[in-house]
């Protein structure tokens, strides 16, 4: 009796079978890839048509714009990424340019108000001033628009960032990070209309007098985040945190 499949002939048949299966698998995979590319191309065309048709609504209506962005992000497309990243989006919709334009206006407002707020402005104040700068015909802007535009400013290395202080969103336009003591003082200042004295920090936070004075003096002299009133009627010495004060602008 002879065993079947013994020797070089059997080995050749096994290798040929492996190659056949590999070729079949490759053919199926390529077919699937081609089909996927075709589907993506069709979807891209449909999405481009929709975006082009509703371009004005996307740029002027914040609710519509947000819904459109969410739809795009769900498939991994960023329509506001700018000319280099967005490619055909920026070319077709000019939304990338719109986002960069808003970024420039954010810089304009932040720089022009830095002398009185130390480079820290409340989000609502920034939106109000941007709306005034842009005019009534430019469409409403939202916090989401601000945050996306600030991301386009990151390559400048200017320190623009959205921070949360005392439950309020604020935009920082200086490179320096806020430390914990500064954040605590800013949160208290928001409750008091900007006025902070050393005794507040001692009573509310249990700080020593030296710690309270050092933190306030750093904000005054090093960071320019507050003013000093040496003729305060209650205690003779009070610090006014600029970003927490109300300005009629």
C-alpha cells in the first residue's frame, strides 16, 4: 500500500493551494476596498452638494452650522479645518477662511482689552464684543465657534486657550499658565465683582496672611491681572481683579 500525498508532489500541491487561497483572498479584499472607495466618493459628492447648497446657512446660522459639523465629524471630516487640512472643504465653502477670520478678530479683541483685564476675558464678554465688531449682518457666533477658532491660533504659540474658572468659561490670551492660587482668587473675584482683600482668602480658604498677600502681589506686579486700591474704605487695601470687573463696552 502506498501513502497518498507523500514526497515533493504533495508539497507542491499544498503550496499551490496556499497561493490560490491567498490570491482569492487578495481579490476579495481589493473588491471590497474598491466598493468602499466608490461609496465614499458618492457620499462625498452628495455631502459636497449639500454643503454648497446650504453654504450661507452654515456660515450664518449657528444651530445649522453645529448640526452640519456634527454630521461631518461622525464620518471623520472636519469642514472647518482650514485650507491646508480641509482641502476641498475650504475651497468649496470658504468656511476655513471664515474660521481664520474669526480667529483674527478674537486676537483683535483680546489684545485691545488686555490692558484692563490682564489677558483674561470672560467668554460672554468676548462674544458680545466680537458681535459688535463683526456687525449685525455677519451672523451669530457661539462658544463653539470661539473654541474652534482658538484652536487655529495654537500654532502661533501666543497662549490663547479657553479655561474654566469658578464655573465660567474664560479666554486666556497670555502664554503663562494660571496656578492654583490665581485660579482661586479669580473664582472669588467673580463672586465679588472683582474686589478681593487678603482677609477674604484667610476666611474662605484658610490661607495665611503671607500666602494671601504673596498670591495677590504676584497677580498685581508679575502678571498684571489686578489693580491695587490703597485707599479702600473698608480695609485700606484692596485688589481689583480686572477680568472680573464689569466694563461698559
